[in-house]
């Protein structure tokens, strides 16, 4: 199945791309998708995505699926046609 992945902030800067369609296995989870992206892009994403299993990303990042927060974390099931956005939270002070 195919999903659309949109990149924002630090991830977009590291990958030099805004979005792409990714082929993943039927019944894949968010964890499976992030593992696939790490396999495709290596170290540029690994440090962001593997902060700790059980966490979605580094705590300064959020993930939305079809516009809603991925509340089930890494075990959120994806469906063909889903739109996943990976973004960092901007902080200031």
C-alpha cells in the first residue's frame, strides 16, 4: 500500500524534500514506516526517530495522520492513502 509522507522543519531541511509517496506493507504501523524511512535516509533521520522505542520521535517532534495526532504512538496502524506529516515543534524564548 502507498502512503503520502509530508516533511516539515528539521526533517524537511535534512531531506531537502517536502513530501513523497512511500510503499509499505499492508497493515504497517507508524513504527514500520519510520523504520523504512531510516533505511532509506540513514543517519540523517535515525537520531530523530530512535530516541526511545515507545516514543514516536524526539519529544520536540509530532506526527499527524490525516490531520490528527498519532495518539496510539508507534503502534498506530496505517491505511493505504493515509497522509502522514512529520514536523518539529518550534520553541522560542
